C-alpha cells in the first residue's frame, strides 16, 4: 500500500507530526505620551503575522515553536497565544 504524501509543510519530531501555520493575530498597542482626545482614538491595535509550527492548542490557547533540535524533541522560539487575539490560522502548503 502506498502512503499518501502530505501537501502541507510539516516536521516530524519524536514520531509526532507538527504542521506549519501562518497565524494572524491582534496585538494591543500603547503610548505613554500626552495626547488630546482626538489622538487617543487614532491609536489602533497592530495586525500581526506569525509563521510557526503548532505544538498544541485547546479552547483557550495556541502553543507554537519555530525552531527545533533535529536529534531530539527539543523546541525553541516558543510562544503561546490566547485564542481571543487570533483572527486567522492557515496551514502552509509545500
């Protein structure tokens, strides 16, 4: 039997497959300077983009990593995102 090849970018680490995603999210922004009422309303959150492997996710969080050891299951460049700030997640094609 021939195994179907995955069409999505992924890494196999310690016998587990991790898929690579583009994640769009909203980052709060702030300013500690003086501002009048009109300037206060001009401050908007930043729309951010992160590309990383999904380590795990649940109903409230998404855990990611961008680097890993090729010899053992060791992860680096790690983040955790509250799902409430994530606006879009897409698997990256090969």
